[in-house]
């Protein structure tokens, strides 16, 4: 029986190893029996470039590499780890995929995306994203010295925290006009995304929108799809 697992928004960091251990346990005990695993962005809370960050996350790198011997792993970058590159993919044996990605199963099709591009009400965020993720900006950043990259990253993170404090919940959620415009291009397809951290299932006449939640140090969540159905999976320090 074919089985697919989908997760997002783990935001792994080097100073919160409990969450890293939870992810490793998930890979070893659950993802290893799936045919494929999709990670829809923000596996890492910060990625300063393959040349630097791979050294900080050796346990995760080795876990993914070992898992890839049994399970195909597809990773979509998010707004936190959009600098994941080819060296990371090579060392983990993962496949980097672009958004949106069309997943076809025997019973249903699903459109996979990180989800931040659907938060179109947040104009300031979208403008900043267009600058930070521009190829020229990424090229320049990746050629800066380590200390400067870390300093810039920390400053951007602090600015993001301050900005979120003044934004309404509505602004930071997806805009349904943007969602509908996207899904009009994919009739008969359901949508799965992360980014907003608002775990929920939204059903309308034309498609169902499944939202993944983020992970804490001792609890996570996933979507499990087999040839017959889609289910939610709760992940904790004790995985059943």
C-alpha cells in the first residue's frame, strides 16, 4: 500500500535539540515505512547557506540521508530556509522541489505549497520577500563573511518578530481570493499548505484546503495519504 507523509514548519534550530530529536524519532519510526515524505518549507528556522548551515545540522543531515535509503524525500523551501541548495540536496539525497507541486495519488490530486505566497494581504511581507529571495540578493548574501551573514539574519528575525506584533491575524492568514485564483488553474485538485501555523481543514464546493500546523519541542503533526484516504497524524515524544 502506497503511503505519503507531508509535514511543514518544523523551524529546527541548533539551540532547541528537543525538537530535532522529535524529528529524528519521527523519521526513524514513522517516515521510514512511508514511500515518500514531503516537507513543505521551513524545516529549518534559519539557513545561512549550504557552506555554513550544513555544519550546524549534521544530525539532521545524516538522519535524512539514512531515511532516503528507504523513503523518497521531497523538500520545498520556505520563507526561513529559502537558501537551501544543491549541496544540501546532495548530502541528504533529498529532492528539492518548486512551489506549487502537484502530487498525484490513485484517488486524488493535491497541490502542495509552503503557503506564504497566498498571504497576499501582508503587503510589507510580500515586498520584503521579493527582495530577499531575488537571485541577485541571494548571490550577494551567500558571498558575505560568516559573521555578517549571522548579524543580518538575526536583525531580519528581530524585525520580523516586531512586525508580527503589529499585524492582525487576518493579515497574516491566507487571502481566499489568492487561494481561489490559484486553485482555478487546478480543477478537481485539493490544496495542502503550511506557513500560517493554523492547523485546520477547510471544505468548500470546489476543493478542500488542508493546513499543516507547526511543530513544538514535544509535539508535531503530519498529513498521511494512502491510496484510499487522507488522515491527520499527531506526533509526540511517544509515537503510536
